[in-house]
C-alpha cells in the first residue's frame, strides 16, 4: 500500500511539473530595451542615439500586427518600415537622407524581436 502511494505521489509530481513548463516558457517573453539597443547599434549602419533608436522601435511596434498564425503579417511589416523611415527623417537621423532600406529593415526586425 505504501509503495502504491509513493508511486502515485511521484506520478502526480511529474504531471504537475510537466504542466507548468509551458507557462514558464510563455512567461519569459517580454520587452527588452537593452537587447534591442544592442542589436540596433550592432546592425544599423547609421549612428543613432538610444532615445532615437527606442522611439523608432516603438513606432514600429505600434504598426506591427500578427496574423492568425502568430507571425507578423507582411503588410504590417511594410507599413512599419514606412513609419520608421518617416519618423527617422523627422528626427533628423542621417540628416535629411533618413535611413537606408537595410537599416530600416533591421530596425523593424529588432523591434519585433525585442520590444513588441
């Protein structure tokens, strides 16, 4: 009888531990401004101040939308790129030239990955 109770207890403990794993993985996703800034400063060709980079990232986040499959829709990525380009020009990033397409794309990618 004692062996049955011990075995039952171990099975229940294993079931409880396994059931909490998905919630632990979900809980780790969060906005990380420091990782975003590190990524932007390492990949974007134009020098940006932290406040400029963050503002552009948050502009992208406001426009990025996920589809039913959980992935960002291509249309919203295009809109985010346009919004970031306009905002960069308004901020005076790279004078009046703004950001090149590659830099805009990398900014949107970093924002999606780390900020949104």
